[in-house]
C-alpha cells in the first residue's frame, strides 16, 4: 500500500493490506483480524471528523449495523462510533456491489434476479423488525458474497423508528414520492425503494430516468412506469403486479410490511417464502458495552462496541462520552 494512502489509525488487532474504496464518510480497507479473518475496515475520512452531518452518519452506521444480525445484512464484527479512534469492522463481501453486478451483466436471468430481490427483502425485513429504517435502499448499498448471496449494508442514512427526523435523504432514483415532498421516512418508503430495486433487477433498467434531482422528483410524483411485461414478456402478470404495488405512488397503496411483499413476490416467482420475522417491541438494556469480543483501540480510554451491544446501550454510552463521563 502506498504511504500516502496508509491510514493514520488502525484499531488494535487489525492488519490493513489494501484500499477497497472510499465513500462519503469513510475510507474502506481490506484488513485481517486473527478471529474474524478478512474484514472490510471502515475508517472515517477527515471530512467526517470536521462535519457534524458526516460525523453523525458514521456514528449512525456503527450503531445501527451493530444492532442487526441477519444473513442478508452485512455483519459488523466490532466498532467504535465517535472520536479519532472511530472505526467499523464489517464482513468482507468479495462479490462487489449489486450495482456493479447490474452494470456488468445488464438484466440477469429471472431466477437470479428474483433470488437477489428476496435476499434484499429479507435483510430489509430484519431491519424493520429491529425498528430500523434504511432510507437508502439501492443496488449500490447491496453487497454480494462469492456465492452471490445479497446482503444489505451502508446504514449511514439509517435511523431508528423512535427518532423524529424530517431530513430528506436517499438517492433520487429510488426515493419514494412522499420523501420528495418532505414527509418523514416510513416502512412504506423503504418498500418503495425495494420495489424500484426489484424493477431494475428484473428489467435491467430503472423505472424513472432523469439527469437531475428536479427531473427525477417530477417523474416519481407524476409518471407511471412501464409494466415489467413491457421489458420482459415472460414475466407473469402476478409478479408484475406485485412489483407495481410495491412502487405505488401512494404509500397506503403499497405493502404495509416487507413480509407481505416477500410472501406475494415469492409465490408469484414460484418460490417458498420463509416465515416472517417477528417485530421486536421490547427495549434493550442500558448496559454499558462490553469489550470482551473487541479489544480497545490503541490508547483508547473507552472500549470498542461489539455485536452484543444493543441500541439503548450504544446511545446511552455515546451520551456519556459527550457529557465527559467516560
């Protein structure tokens, strides 16, 4: 690795080998950990330390990803959400992103496409069961394993449903109409984005096109996309209706839960759906995170968060750090 790209901080136990890429909030490195093996190690960019918005996005991603545990979610092995020792260690998905897969192949086989859609749907269903809204479901935020299993990731724009946020976040190609109008994100706005992703995977093209935000906003608010049958006549009418319902302009016309979408989509695709995940209504304890599984960063006074830490514990811990009690 070139000296100028070497990270100034690497958490204890991780050995960085090369750069994988960079995002809005962080640089991503391929690293090795003696327990986890190859991992994708996210370290905040300097801009994230200087910008409250970007800093909060990275904190969100650490908190949320550590609270999730599902085979269709990119697994977090450990992390520290704030300060100059912040990091997030994730499972390394060697298959790249779903966005890259679409660019390289165009539309795939109907069998491959439907399975990938179900994978993403199951991951999103788990998010909602854990009271998390993703708010930016799109192929670029879906990662593929070597076995081509899809895993939903990149939770920087995500929020817990208990949070009140009027932020207009997301990617214009996939944003629900009500988000463009300033409404708060909901389960139904995530389902709309899932519907757009499903349409794109099956047809090889997005339902709405435009070169700027305003054009895409008008398209989502006013235009009716062509049926899946226009692009792929071999698709069943039932499957086309399921995807169209997920993409309904009015939120109350969409599926009210991802499980409902998955059940009808799987049936239309001739697959057997998995049982719906139970929605969690309880709250986790305020227990301070343990450092049993993830050691402290070099010189760090507070322990890194491991996968056992629940949301209330993480938020309470962050508050204590900001109040100077840690």
